[in-house]
C-alpha cells in the first residue's frame, strides 16, 4: 500500500494523468473472488494460493513499464473499425483479422481477445505439465486480461474521454468508483462454467463492454453540466500530497445513474475469469490437483518479475497507460 501511495505521489509530482485497467483494487478483487467460482477439484489448490492469485492480478499492468509490446494487449479499440457495429466487421480469428487489417493496425488498436487466447493456451499447457508455478502465473495473468475485456472503456478509442472533453473518465470509472462503492456489491456469481468457444467468448465480453459505452459517456457529460466543475472535483490527501479527485458527491451521483453497471461488469468479470481457468483445466484433461509437480518459479521468471517491479516503481508506462 505504501508503495502504491508513493507511486501515485511520484506521478502527481510529474503531473501525469494516470489510468489503469480496472484499477489495482478491482483487478485484485476480481481474481480473488473468481477462486470461489471453482468446482471442488480446483478450489483447494487455488484457495491455498489465493494471495498469489490476488497480488499477481496486476502483474500485466506493471509489465507495461518494461515492455513496450504490453500496452495494446489490454484493450481493443473496437470503434476504430466501425463506429456503431464493429463486431460485425472484426474477424475473431487472428489470422483473418491480420489479413483484413494488418498486424500493425491490430497492435495499434489493441489485441486483448487474442492475448486471452494465448494465455489460455499457456495455462492449459501448464495444467498438462502439472506445473504448479506455471499454473499460478498464467492463471493470475489470464485473469487480468479477461477482466480488462469486461471494462467498457477498454473497447473504445476514446478510452479516457480524451476525444469528448471528458479526460480522466477511465480512472474514474474503473478505479475511483470501485474503490468507493465496491464493498457494497453482491459478489456471488455462481459456479464457473465450461467455455466451448473461448475466443468467441472474449468477443462477447467486449461486446458487452462496448454496449455500455453510450451511458458511460452520456451520464458523465450530463452530470458535469448539471453539477458544474466546482462540484465535480475535490481534493484528497495522498501521502503528503493534495491531489484532485472526482468528488464524492459527483462519484455517487454518477454511480447511481449507471444503475449497477460497475457491479454488473465486475460480476461478469469474476464469473468469466473462473470459467476461463476451469476451461483450461478441463481442456488439459482434468489433472488431479493433488498430484502436481511443485515447481517453484524459474530463476529467469523471477528475475523478469523483479525487473518489471523495478521499472514500475521508477517510471512511466510505455505506450498507452490504460
Ligand atoms: Zn490491464
């Protein structure tokens, strides 16, 4: 927590506007709660490692500080391809999408559904190898990308409201609102279910996100007009700095107008994350989780994680900070 406070302070000193995917808080909660959707064959293993699964939920965001390829893996700017019905035009298969738009374009406007596909395959392989360290690493990572696909502002080029005079909207929706209100959400989402077409499912998650965008933008605009800029922002003490935040009253009014949207998207994310983990396990032939090879993280993986952490502590994300 102290590290995060320090980090925010540094960013404020740098005058950086900063946005994260789902916010650290929500990502951790989604991964953590997804554990409880799992069937009895899996839940014991995940529960014993729930702190790792929780803390590592934010690893892909940290990776953005050391790897410039990372940023676009967290989103898909669907409206770049078609303003209103993008999912009618974007081929779901990577090869077909590359053929239609080029790899450079796809990488510029986001690749989250294919990143999910890649991580799912790696997790499936880890289950086949019964390698507990890899299972944990890829589970936490996969959980992050699946959760990102459930955030409305991860499906648009106007991801921070920067094209509509609503800059800051990204962090507002996915960090500030959950931090203020997520303790009152109802999280029982039922059991994880098998996903027969994982790629198609990722696109469905994005479609749900995209469908919510109208309200996300419209309500913020209306409320800003109604309440005025004075009431929209307030100041909060973070460490030894006073930073500008969306005021509690503005946040509450917006949250109410969204009518449970943040909660619904979080619930969708929790269920989806559990279901992707479960699907990887089923596709790996349902290995007995009591008979895992207890490999610890390899030295190179450990080194890499430490490098990411250091870059994260020091710096500025490479590419889009979303
Ligand atoms: Zn992310």
